[in-house]
C-alpha cells in the first residue's frame, strides 16, 4: 500500500504530513528507498559474484550462465569490506561538499547521478569496469548519504522535537523497503541469469530515485538548499591546487608500481583500509579540539566519541552479514524448501524484512515510553545493541560447527542471526543518526553526519585488514573472538552510562 498523506499534526508546518511527520520526509523516504534498492542489489551479488567459479563458490552460483571472478573467499571478503568502508569513508568529503560548496540538496542530486553511472559501468564485462564501477558507486554514495540524513533532521523543530527519533525510524523503513526488494529482483536476475544485467537493474533503480527527488524537492526545508559555510574564492583556488597535486602524486606513484610489474590488489586495499582507521580518529580529534566550539559543544563531542566507538564494533560484525554470513549461506546452507530451490542472494532480504516489520513497533515504543518518561537513554540502547550483536555471532558458531562435516544446515539459522542483527540495528542505527544531529555543533552539521558513517568505515576496515592479513573470518575461533568483543563493549557502555550522559549537557 502506498504511504498515505494526512492533514497537519501538531507541530508540523505546511499542508499535509507523512505518517504524522513533515511531508518532505516522503521525498527523502523514496529517494533513500531507491538508492538502497540499487546499493543492496549490488551488496547481495557482490561476494557471490566474486567467488563464483572459484574454490569457495556454493551451489547457488551462476545458474549455468558462466562464472564470476573466481576469487577465494578471503580476497572476496577483503574487496567487499574495503568497498563498503569506502562508501562510508566518502561521506566525510560528501558532508564537506554539502556544507561548503553545493549545499545538501544539490549534493544529493549529483551523488545520485554518479551512483547511477557506477552501476552502468558495472554492467560492462571485465575486471577493469568492475573496479571502476565500484569506485563510482562508493563516490556517489558518499555524496548522497551524509546530506540526505542531514535533510531529515532539518525537517524537525530542533533536537527536542519528540517526533525526531520516530522520523528517523520511518526514514529507516524507506531504506529497508528498497533493501528488501533488491535481492529478489537484482539478486535473482544477476545470480541465475546474467551478472551484468543485474548490475544494470541497479542503475535503473537509482535513476527512478533521482527523478522523484528532483520532482519532490519543493517539499524539503529551505535550509536544505543553503550552503552553511560557503568557500571563499581563495579557498576554492587552494582546494583545487591541493586536489590536483594529490591526484598527480597518486597517478605517478601507481604508474611506477604498475610499470615495474609489482602491482597487486593489496597496493590499493591496504592503504585504503589504513586510511579507513586513521581518518575517522583524526576527524573526531580535530572537531573535539576546535577552539571555536563552546564548552557545551566540546562536552557533547566527548559523549559522541563513546557512541562512535560502540557503532564501529557493531558494524564490524553486522556488515559481515553480506560477506562471512552470506558466503556461509551460499556454500553451507540449504537453499531448498520442499524441493523448491531459491538463489542464495535472497538471504540478504531477511534483515530488511525484519526491519520493515519491527521498525514501526520500535518507533511507537520509543514515543510511548517517552510520554511516560521511561524511554531508555541513548547509552542504554547502544549497550543493548552491542550485547545482542555479540550474541548473534555466538549463535553463528552453532551452524558453523554443524556444517564442518559437509552437512548443509537449515536456513532458519540464518533467519535467527539476521533477526538478532535487526533488533540490535533498530536500537543503534536510527538512534545514532538522530543523536548525531542532536550533538553536532552548528559548524559541523553535515560533516558530523559524515563522521557517524565513518563508524562503518572503521568497522569494515578492521574486517578488511584481518582478511588481507590472512585471518580466516569463517572459522569458529575468529567468530567467537568478535562476539566476545561486542558483548564486552556493550557492558562497558552500560557501566559508564552516567559518565557518558553527563558530558552531553542538555541533550539526553
């Protein structure tokens, strides 16, 4: 059923509302839905395509259409982790473009166009177009993600608007509506018929998202078109000179590496994963030490660092749902129900389905508890999310052990793991988006949203470095260590919840 528009709710402005929220939320909801359709369609195919035809491919592979890139699982996991890390690392310059150069609305439109071009490039055969396409999708996603979330925050009457957390959760439903459908369409076509046609369908999805964003932009808050801190002419010239200098350095360096015949994927992946750890830390330190911030703003940044660290651990495990867990589903999990076979990429629809079902429950729960003065604090929600995430990987050890003798395990194991991921995600991710807009100093409104997404970069960079370094993430020992780390981090956040909350001034 299509989302319904109703008359004004208290505290809203202008005409109609979207589920009791500002009407502009509908535009952003649909834009993100189509962007996630394209992104999660690629996500469902990526690891399966990389290993298809290789030693770690499962029976859910190419369906007779020919192999993928025939890589081993460690290399595929590293590529997936680096790509995913870069998607979120590039939200930092994406936020900068929104704050300093184009404004959030224009930056989102440009980012959507680059994403569409990236998927079209992936539709071309060969390793060269494949990696160029991944780079374009990552670049466009970085431009779009930080700014579209910032525009959601702009729709509300300040950080104390009680609808704010619920609005971000409704926005999250749009994300997962696209994510749920994508594996059934893009995954099925790509895995069973033609890989590159699947990638082309992702481009069509992003094109639809871009069209409706341009048509619905009139419903957005006017602040979305403003440039909060525009560059001066001198700053633009300096930025252009520095960018060209670094581009020349990179071209010369990698040109020498290629010319000497020593280039391997690690020449690209290792620097990117190291940057994925260094840049988030550097950004947080730079913002925290900015002398222009007030004492209250610096205090809120201290509390925010705790949330960032917790989120990095969460995403390190959660994002393996499309690599380690997906590879297990492809190779060691039954993909037949009563004689009916389904593509293994469909496993990637389980998490979005649970979010669609449970997000309204959580949104209503937070509002109901807020009215009674009993809503858990952000620290309490984060602590629970970490413990639940760690528990999901303790559960994962059981089917891994059962499949060690070659037995195909029931797909219900993956359903349970993704259910636990979903419950944890709903307590951390939309809440984290909301708390970022609450805690962000005005000077860093879009950029701190980019920093929030760098928690994903940090988590995926750790996974990538482990894979590049030879760690087998598909063993029970490594999975158990990751699970224990998440549970311990959850208890640490809970034990220090009062100290964390006290740093955030009036924001709770």
